[in-house]
């Protein structure tokens, strides 16, 4: 399974004074089972790009292939693609609309034409996966806190059992515990369910901790593509486009400059801790 983009361009309002090219010559391959972080300054094209991956937006030019099938061919089942590639929007809680949380989650599977019993089974599974307690299931979504609503929105997409899960800043506005809970849960789905995950994030710490591959966008183009440590090695270039490396990477660079023998490319606190402890062990008598 893969999603392949070839020469994809997207222009908003092409024939008006507000013309804006949001994607420029994107070439990308997203392979089965990858956990990808998508980063880039505000307005760099992240949300525009991910809406192309499930066919919600159509490229102005270029091709997108899902499992080597051209999604713009007239015979391609675009509706089916939206179930296979689940997209959780930025601030998805604004899209909850059913009378109860439970009904809201059932909506997607119902739309797939599944029998009621299966819809309810999937809704229960998805709600348990995102860790929303059963006492909230029959409440109106509007009675929930921001973090709880976010979980409901994610559960709504999970209930479709997508092959690829795309989340546009799922932790924006959540407290640290809420963020970790949600990201840990997503990491578990990736690991245990072998789900391909694409996480759009402004947090360098989060992407360093969770993803295997980082795609950096700048002004509608792919600026870098590699493992977090490969990408964060280039922190000076990242700073030039309004980004940065995780804070711990800067600490490691400073330690190395002061003569400590540490790997300066550590990107997570855990890696840095191990490097520092090993270096201390080496300099003790
Ligand atoms: N509906 C629209 N009409 C016109 N231009 C748009 C529209 N939506 C986005 N744009 C423009 O396209 C570019 C890319 O926007 P996009 O929302 O994809 O960025 P983003 O990387 O997701 O930003 P953020 O981090 O703020 O969410 C921006 O310059 C934006 O102003
Ligand atoms: Mg966005």
C-alpha cells in the first residue's frame, strides 16, 4: 500500500486577484506502515497537502496514486478512498453535530452502509481506543470539554477503520497530559494496528518523539524529507524558514562545543539523557 504524488500543484482561486499557489511540484511517496510527521511554518501548505491525500481537494495539475491506481481516473472510487484515508481536521470538534457522542461516532460507519450492530461495535471500540469514559457516551458532544471533544472527533474517524490516519494538529490547545494521552494512543494504533499515520504538528518535541520520518514544507514545496535526526541536524536551515530543532538538540550541540563527547544529534530527552550519562561515565575516574 502506498500513496504516491507526482508533480502535484494546487492553486487557490486561480482566476482571481487572490490567486495563491499553495502546493508546488510535490513529489512524495508515503509507504505502508510509516509514521510521518509533517511540519512547516504557518501557511506552508500542510493542510492543503493532506486534503489531497484522501481526494477531498483535487490537484490543479499532477497525479496522485493510491496503491498505484490513479485517483483522478473516472473509474476510481473516490468515496471509498475517503474511508480508507481517514482525515481528522484542524479543530475537528467544530464538526461534531449529532445529538449524542455515540451517534456522532456511528455516523461514519453508517455512511459506509454497514449494519447498525457493526456501527455500534465500531463506535464502542473507537471510543475505548481514544480513552473516552463510557459515562460520556450518551451526552451531547457540546457538554464535553475541548479535549474530550477532540477525542470524539478522532474516534469518529477511527470507527471507519482507515488504512491511513491523517491528523492535522490533533493536540493543539490540549494540556500536556491530554496531548501525551492522544499521541500515545495514536502511536499504539500505528504499532499494533500497523496503521500508516501522518501527523501534522507544530511541536518539534512531539514529532521527534513519535515519528520515523519527517517531511518539512516550505512555501508549498517539500523542503526536507528524512528521519528526525537527519532533519534536525540542519537546524540552521530550519531556523531560516521559521522552524527550529527540539530544544534538547541545542543543549547537545552546546555540550559538544564545550568539549563533552556526546552525539549532538540526539532529538529526544531520552536519547539526550543516555548520551549525557554515557559521557559522564567516560569522564569519571
Ligand atoms: N481557502 C483558501 N483560499 C485561498 N488561499 C488559501 C485558502 N486556504 C489556504 N490558503 C492559502 O494557502 C497557503 C497554504 O495554506 P495551508 O492552510 O495549507 O497552510 P498550513 O501549512 O496548514 O498552515 P497552518 O500551520 O497555519 O495550519 C497559505 O498561504 C494560505 O493563505
Ligand atoms: Mg493547517
